[in-house]
C-alpha cells in the first residue's frame, strides 16, 4: 500500500512536468520567435487555472458528484457535492492531484491550435469554462461512473477520449471560429527553434510513463484490491507498450518523410514520438506488444498524412493539434476494438482475438460521444467569447509580435530591444513544398 502511494507521487510529478515545462517547450519551439513566450505562457497559465478549478468543483463534477460505480450514472455530475474537496480524505489527495494534472494538460494541448493570434485574457476565460462544460463531463462519463460507462464498456486506459480526442476536436473548432493567422499558406511559418521542440518531445516521452503507467487501477474488476503480482503485470505491460508503440510511430513518420520528400527531419521525429504516445494512451493496457507495434505504425503514418490536409481544407491548426491528437486519439481508441486481447490487463478480446464486434462498437460510441459533446459545446463557448470580449489581438500586434503586445517581453533580446524574429508556423512536412515546413503534434 505504501509503495503504491509512493509510485503515484512520482507518476503525478511526471504528468505535471508534461505540461510545464515539457509541452511549453515543445509548442514554444514550433512557434515563431516573436510569439514563443506567449505560447509557453498559455501552458503555464492553463495549469494554474485548471488546478484551482479542479479543486473547487472539477473533482466533484468528474468523480464525486454521481458515485463511482453507479450502474445508472448521470450524464452530468453535481459539481457542488464535494465542492472544494469537501468530504475527500487527505489520504486521497494524491489520486485527486493525479487527475488534476490530466485536466491541466488536456486544456493546454488545445492552445497549439490557436498559436500566434489569441489574447491571453480570452484564453484565461476559455480555460475554466471549457473544463467545466467539456472536460469534466467527458471524464465523468468515461472514468467516473457516468452514463456512458454504465451502458458501454469502452476501454480508455489513460485518456484517448478524455484527453486527446477531447483536446483535438476542441482545437479544430477554435481554429475554425477564430480564423487563420495573417499570411497563412502564403508566408513561410517555420518552427523557430527545433532544439526546444526536441527537448520538449523528450520530456513528454519521459513524463508519459507517469501518464500511462500511473493510470493503473488500484481495485480489480471484482472490487478486490490488486495484489503485488497484478500490479507488476499491469505496470510492466503498460510501460513496455508505451515504449514500443512510440518507437514504431517515430520510425513510421520518418519513413513517410523519406519516401515523400527524401529527408527525415528532427521535427518529424518529435511529432512521430507524440503521435505514438497519443495513440497508445488509451490502449496501453488493452493490447499485446504486437498490437502496440501495429498501433504505433498506423498512428505514425496516419498522423503524418493528416497534418498535411489542413492546407487542403484551409484550417489553420497552427501546431497540428487536430492532425496529431484527434487523429492519433481516434487511431488508438478504435484499434482497441480490433487488437484488444483478454491476456492484457484490460481483459477484453477485440475482433482479431475472437471477441466479435462488441468492443469495436463500444470504442466507436465513446469516440463519437466525445466528438459530439465537446464539438458542440466548444462551438458555443468559442462563439460567446468571440462576440463578447473577442479572441484576437490586433493585426498590428500579430505582425509585430504577440510577445511584445501581450507581455511586453521578447524571448531573444539580442540587440537590446524587443525582437520580432521571423515568422514560423510548423506545417506538415507532408503538407506543402518543403520538409522544413513541418509538423507539430
């Protein structure tokens, strides 16, 4: 028991690190030099706001307001039943904080879709509203004993629906409603510092072991506490699946770059790493090692192809949140229906293991539920902010530099003044003319 809580303390710290500084570095390196501080600030501020909201009503709305295990769970739980963690024992704070870090990184991921053009004040308003209306209800329905999980047994070990599909669809909606950056598809918008991006990707990979392996469930399906052997099996499977899927996805992405453009890029490697991590997140406890390799290969190829489509559809998803998180989340969630095996900790056979279409049906319903719920409500939130306080900085501020306009600072003050730098927005290696106009995950 003591060992379990020690393990969860480490896992929680790793997931916290995924948002600050890992995601901040990953996203910051892929933006333009004149907006890198603003991009990083969006991750830091998202974590701070999410933490306060989670403690006040998020935990109650996601896990405490309906009764975990309720066979007739509610669609929306009561955010006031355990307001301010009322009734939560101090010994349970580790588990609460672990889930808090998931909420924080989910909303922070969305920021990559709207880089370079949004007021920080509007983002701060968006974060608590989106968490309340989108994240906590989806988490409740998938993990917290809500209506969806009481009717369909979809496997989502660490957040394919709750985190990645959720953030991916929200990012796509915001990119559409807020509109394109000035010069999108006309001016080169390349990552300004791939070193930061590579460091961020490595830290994300490291932290993801807390994300996936830390999502181990303390209680078995029969309600009894898991013994040491069960813990060792589950942690070993999830740890290895996370590693092997990520390696495969990175190589699959690089292979596509090599075939289509003749070069394998560092940005492609970083993006492939994240694509693999995203896809294995829901499935790390559901599949075998062979299944993890298949999921990684499909995710690397599919996400690499998907990010190039934004030019065809005119969607200025600045850092490819849709192409990597939505697509990668769908790949990992739906492939469970084919590749899940009862020999894995999830204990459910998919189509390829003789389980029929039941698992695939449940995975599809969970994915569609998340897309529809979050897609509709994010649209409402985004439009309300647009017609009230507005989303965008002025055109002058966008051209001269959002760092200077929003923060009065510059990331690289090399000449004693504010540095605007040259514009750079990562776009898929597979999307346009050159490999250097690469992707972001």
